[in-house]
C-alpha cells in the first residue's frame, strides 16, 4: 500500500504544477505605469532643430553656461560608458565624448529622432566616433544591462512621463556601483520663475524620494548651480 502511494506522488505533483502554470498564464500582465505628465513632450514632436538649438544652447541658460563645470564635476575618464538621457541638441554628449575616448562610449538618448540624427551628423562632422544614438520610447532606455558607469539626466527628469519605468531602466543599465546624476530646476514658490512653477512637475525633495525608492542611494547634493540642483546617486553593489 505504501509503495503504491509513493508511485502516485510524482504524478500528483506534476498535475499540481501544471495547474499552477495554467493559473499563472491566466493572470493579467502588470499594469503599465500611468503618465504623470501627459503631453509634456508634445512640443518635441515637431522637428524644428534650429529653434531648439537656440533655446537650449543659450548662455542665459544656466546648464549651458556652466556646461564645462558640470562636465568636470562628473569626473569622467577614458573608458567610461555614459548615457546622456534627454540629450536634446547634444551639447553635453559632444562634450563628454572626448573625455571618455578612446574606449568609452556616450549613449545620446532622446525620444525625438531628429535630435539624435542631428547629434550624429555633428559628431561625424567633428570626427567624433564614440557617440551611439538611441531613440527611446518614453518608458524605456534601450541600453544593455550593467553597461553604464554613469547615467546623466539634465533638465529632463521633469519630462519623464513614466518616472518609475525610466528609473528601473536606468538602474538596470548601470553597472553595480554606477552613478546617476540628475540636474533639474529648483521649484520653490516665491523664488522660482512662473514658468518653472507651472512647467516642472515637482521639487528636489520629491525627486530625491522617488529616486531613492527606485533603489538608488544619494551620494551628493552639489552646490554648483543656483537655478538648478545637482544630485548624485549610486546603484548599490
């Protein structure tokens, strides 16, 4: 009688596993994250590169005026792989590329194909061959896992429609110990401009909390800028 029970047991386990797999196959997929800023990227659907170059590369824009100081603060070196996420007209990508050459790469990432095409044309004209252009969807990155030393997000975090999805993608793309630098506008009632208060989704404290909740550790809040903050995070080993 005992021998018969033992012979039936493997079949019962197999049936149980099949039932579990059947149930799992019927479960709905995880719901897609809801956009936190619907329509914020609509202006970039129209390919007027000259207009955006004039706006982004103005000495009156703090991050452009201080671009070399920002680049120096990143402590880039030969062989590093860097992602410029929300690359726009590419002035940071083009600045980073020589700093990580000859063996390092710069991934210029943007949701607008015309930005990426223009960056690649400029890189070719300047003889820069270590920029990889990526046109990404608003909730993903398109960079291989564990491949980045640094992810750089300048005045683009508030354009993340799906911040949880993007932060998960950035975390996956970073090597253990890799860094995420986020520069974005200070949003302080009574101090920030009306444009910032109306356009930028949230303030530094909430951005910090969102990034920490995504599995990053805050390393530094660098007092390099006045209109923007400069936060450095790490993906823990």
